[in-house]
C-alpha cells in the first residue's frame, strides 16, 4: 500500500476513535452529584475518605463491566443483521463483522480502566464530608499554560516522524499515531478553558441569555463535556478532508469518458442485422432506459497484394449506424439515410498514413480478404462521401475511417463485425443499471457491459475512501447518541432547579431558551476551535505529504454536519425538558 494511504489510515483511525474515548470518559461522570450524595451518607455511618473513593471506583468499575456485557450481547445480536444494513452502498455479511481478538481484549481492558481513572480524577475537586458534599464553591480558574503546548507537541511529533519517504516506506508510525492523539487531546483540553474565558466576559441581555450565561459561569464542565466529542470529530474531519483533497489527484484521474452522453456500453451479439435489431429493441424496452445508440464496426482493406515497404496491407475502420449513432462519433453536420462520411483526425489524415488510400471518395475497398472470413468482396466508397472532423465518443475513444448509414452499406457486408450499444438510463429509476445488465445477460450470457465513469480511482484509494465514509457515518451516529445522553443527564441533574424556577413563575419558554443557549454557546466555541485545530492538523499532514495545496471548500461541510447534529440533538431533548419542569420535580424522598 502506498505510504500516503498508510498515513491517511493511521490518522483516520485516531480521528474516528478519539470521540469514542471522549464519550467513555464523559459517560463515567454521569450521575456524579447523586453518587457523591450517596457517598456522603456512607461517610455519615463511618466510611473514611479513602473508603469513599474506593466505593466510587467500584461503582464505576461495576457499571463499566455491565456496559461491556450489554454491549457484547448487543453486538452479537445486531451482527446477525449486518447483511440487512447498507451504508454508502456498502454492506457486509455477518461473518465479515468479526473483531480481532487482540483488539477486542484491548477494548475490554481499556474501558473499565478509563472509567475508574476518570472517576478518581473527578473526585479530586470534591470534598465528600459526612454532612454533605462541597462542590458548589467557585473553583480555581482553568490554566492555559499546560493546555496550549499539547497540540504544538503533537504537531512537532508528527513533523519529526518524517512522513512518507522517497523509498516508499513510512517509518515511525508510532510517532504519527502518538502525534495525532496528542494533537486532538490538546484540542479537547483547550475547549474548557476557552468556554470559561469567553463566558466570564458575558454580561446583560435577555432573561434566557442571562440564565444560560450565569449557569455556564458557575459550572461549564458538564456543557463542555457534552460537546467535546463533536469538537474532536469536526477537527479531525476537517484535517482528513484537507489531506484527501490534496492527495486525491495522485489517485484519481480523469477517464476521458462522458457520463452526460451515455452511462453504459454493451457489446451486442452481431450475428446478423435481425439479431442486432432485436437486441436493440429489447434494450429500449427495458425499464429505466432513455435511449440506445447502436452501431456495427468492421475493417476494410485496400485491394491488391502487399507492396514493398509496407508492413501489412493498409486497412481502415468502417462503422455502420444511423445518423444519431454517427453523430456520437463525428461532427457530421446534416445527415440522412444513404450518406457516407470519411473521418479525419486532428492532423488531417485517416486511420493512419497507409489507410489514406482506402478512406477517400471513389476508393475501392475489400471486404473479407482472409480465407477464414468468407468470400472476398469489393465496395466502392461513394464520391459523394464527405470528409468530416472526428469527435470523441462517450467512452473517450476517437474513431477515424469510414462512417456509413445502413442505406449506403449493409452491416452484413462487414468482415467479422462487432456491434455495440451506448445506453442512456434514467437516474430516477431504481436499479435501472441492473435492469439493463439483466437484459444484456438474457440476450447473450457472454455479453459484456461497461459502466462509464468520469474519473478512474485507484482501487486501494477508493477502498480507503469508502471505508472512511462508512466509519464516519457510524461515528457520527455514536456522537449523536452520546450528545443526547449527555444533554438528558444534564437536564436530569437540574430537574429540581427547573421545577423551582417554574414554581416561582418563570415562563417555560424562558427556561427552554435558556437551555438552548447553554448548549449553543459551547457548541459555537467548540466548532470555532475545531476549525482552527482542524486546519492546523491538516497543514501539518500536508507538510508531511510534501504538498501545499489547501482546498478551503472542504472545511465547511464537516462544520455544517456538526452544527446540524447539534440542532437535531437539541430538538430531541426538548420533550424531556418540558416534562422536567413539572412541579413534582420538587418532591424529595
């Protein structure tokens, strides 16, 4: 595999897995306030601080193990449905969805360890005492000095890895992995500082805005954790898109084919005119076919023996078709049944220098010169034949030689003819291409059908690109689910506060808008940070690949997708929000 693709795969794996790690770290802190209240009750009956911390770690470990068991059961169940799911026109058999044992063991180990580690870190800023939990005091301001060096250290590690070498190798893949992880972790830890620094300066505004900004000023950690995953995902997606756009030219080339004129080419059975006519009729009757352009081709030779200095007897291509078919091969101008055209290339010659004797008005040409192609016959090119310039056909080929309508030359006269049809299909008809293939196979099982493409892609590059699209879609679905769960968890922890505000006469619409602003501010700051970070990581990757091409148009689609995802999750969280504003939220047990 080319080293550029290896580099792309490494960075893509890091980008796709980092949101998962962020979600696991965030999920380990769900229900933290209620857990700390339980631990305070245990302190009241005699547990010391160390014991309380061990209990919190045990809760996190037990929850992680239960989650792994449930996740494994869901995986084994949904794995059987893999063949029914199609993403980006790709699906798989259940046997294809088989985890590597070593990687599965790594996941089973990493998830509980991460959950316990996050729990210990979260308890550092909490004082759990027998009479309550001290957590609502204003904590220290977040420091920038240790956060800012992380993305720069990651970028330096990526650049020091050297990237793809001239000998086609990619050394220091571990440096590349570590650098990408460090860079994205730096983006993640910068977000809390950025949100805190910005919201601390917000003053005034409508009541919903003041409620939202005051809540963020008091405690922005939960809101930041909810959008960390989308920030990392968008930053990584921007970097990958910039890298893709820069290296794509090395793996994608223009094919020269024109899918606007035709979408399929079929080699038809050319035994006789009746067989070909029947084949064309069946193709035109196929559902989803908008048009069929058919022609028959053969060769014509100059009469007489081979002359001195000639490598072979001069010959030229002869194509027979109606005026519609001939217009796809040459600029014929006016055309009617019985016309003959002589096609020249851009240099003014015919098929080649030796064929000039056959492709000219009044020339006599020979059909079937060999002993295995039937009885030789002569044909005279009409003197009325017009010389016309050639035209590239939809397949990207240039045809020169003799073009004739069936009224001037019967297709049966050609020696060893080959027939083909260019098919235009309706893109709005489902499976139109497959219907054409079925018709072609019914005509002759050996019929070959070619699909036209404007660009030809390297197979490995196309495979990596498709795999990345599928994985990105799955990751976005996971991010959406994690954001929804995080948002609902925040609302659940603030249920009593919301009920108190409603009981004091605060309008529900005011609270609804305040919750929306509490989500919108961290999201806007997160997307802005992801744009800066994604462009920075993209520039580093381009530097490693030896490219300086920046395609700015690919930056905005990931941002738009992230913003749309946030809007969707926010809309889904509104119904639970209305339910949490009921007076029964004041009840205490």
